[in-house]
C-alpha cells in the first residue's frame, strides 16, 4: 500500500511536470509566433504620403483633402508650409493629419525669405510638432526617415539670389540687380571665393560660373556643422538596425531636379550624397521647385559632380519598365514633390538622369511599403483651372485663382490621376 501511495504521488508529480513543460512550451511557442507575426507585419501594407510647397490656398486645401482620403500612416510635409507670417492657417488645414505629420523647414518657413518673422515662424512650427531641432530622425515600422534643414547649409540657390556683382576693374560700382533678401542685411558681404574657401567648397558649379569669375560678393552665411555630424551618426546607426529595410531622407532644396526656377544644389550634393551612397539611402524627397520629378537610381560622381552615375541596369535595358521598376537598384532615387498648392514653375530642360517630370497640376506622392517592396504613385488631384496666353512671351499660363475641384466633394478618390508609378523591390538584402 505504501509503495502504491508513493507511485501515485510520483505519477501526479510527473504529470504536473509534463503539464508544466507543455504550458511553458506553448507559452513560448505562442509568444514566438506572435513575435514573428509582428515582425512580418512590421513592414507590410502601410503608406507614407509626401508633398511640398503647399500654402493655404483652395488648391492646397483640396490637396490636403485628397491626402486625408488615402489615410496615410505618415504625412511628410517637405517645407514651405503656410507662405504666411504665421502658420495658423496650416495648422487649421492639416489638423486631421496633425499626429501623423513630419515637417522639413523650407526657405519660406525661415529667415531667408521672411527675415525676423521667419525666425518666429520656424519656432512656431518646431514647437507645434514637438521638435527641439530642425533636423531629426524617426523610425516607423521598417522605415527610417532622416530630416534635414537645408537652411543650415550653403546653398547654390541662396548664393545666386543674394550675390552682388561688381564690374571687374570698377571698384565700388554695383552692376548687379537690386538685392533685397533678408540674408544680405543679416550677414556681412564677402567675396564668394573667400566664402567658398572658409567653408572648404572646391567644386565646379555651373550656375555660379558668372558670379565666381567676377568679383562678386555674397553674405558670409554660417553653416551649422552639427547637422552634418548628426547625419553621419544617424545614418550609420540606421544602417545597422536589423528591423530597418528602408532609409528615406527628406529636405527642402533638391540635390537633383529638372532645370527650373530653382537650381540643383551642387554644394549639398557634394557634401551629403557620398554618405547616402555609403549607407544605402533608398529615397530622397525634396521640394522647392514647384514641379514633380523622379530620377533614376543615382550614385555620386566625384569625377564630375554634374553627371551622377546612373544605375547600369536602367542604361542597358531600354524598356519602359527599366525607368519605373527596379530590383535591388544601385543608387538613390530622388523625388521633387513641390506641387502642394503654390504656383507651378516652368521646366526649361530635362537631364538624362530624370525618369519623369511634371508641372501641369497639383498633388502628392503616395509611397506604399509592403515589407521589402515599395510602390510609389504620384497623383494629380485633377483641379479644373482656366488658362491664358501671356502677352509678352505668348506662353500658356494657369489662372490660379480659378482652380477648383472637377466635381463635388466626396469620400471617393476616383478623380485622382496617376501620373507616375514606380516600384523598388529588395531581394538580396
């Protein structure tokens, strides 16, 4: 009887141990499968929408309404947000997107265009979006986004617009157009060659040829080198994160763009693109030129900065898909999305590395991320605008105040026109 009792107790203990082991096994199995499922969902089926140069006009309001309909996870507003002395109209217009909004500072959000008012405008934006600096980064699921402030950099666009050109040999005789930009009053004027020397800029910049060979003077603009160090550290860390499949960078003034009102930023390109190449940045999103454009995948060309290295697959394959479907591309795709609502710019010339360009309407780019696949679509919101022929040059021009939706407002997105579609697929990584 005693032996039977001992056997019974031993059996109960064994059964309890078996049940406990099974419970522990099931617990970790369930939690492990939950973790794997979450990992799989981490980069699946979400969208990020970006646009720039927006303002608060009816055009901008309609753009925001259409963005709201697509319900993005993140809304990237790439600078020049309100075009007002304060950002209140912007905050009101985008309040439904407020918690999803990430901003970059543009020239119309800062001192360069608005002077002292621009300082308070920028601070209001930073305060509203709880930013302690105008450059920062964040992760969303499997995407890392780095945001820069091109107002803290030496800019080709700024130098050209603020230069005072004096005729060679005629000291003190100003032969330039009148320069009224606030930066001229904020900084002392120095010869452009001296500025380049102190900022260690030693590259050929076609747009500044006429200025550099003269005895032009420009504002002695300060460059914040803390931003560069932040970028260096941030991209290095992002490239080492196992859960990050995509690296995006956004800033206002574009490195690459069809020739238009604003220049391509050679100085910023020389400074930052080697880092983008090193850390495999997938997408750079800018504005400033009021157009839409997309480049082929590009790498930095240190031999000739004006001619980036185009991914060889897009050169050897002449099919249409080679300009819009990319598998493990070698290089970064550069977008300009300056079609948020401000008046559009003419395109004067297209470079060979531009895959597509557009300046006939207003809209945004929708980036759908599904794990290691990105599908991008640029949408025109299809406003109905009157046009007129200019008397001086005989060019057709949009009458912006007439732009209105084609049909009554609905929850439908059927009025959106897909102007450009592209896909980036990662396999080897």
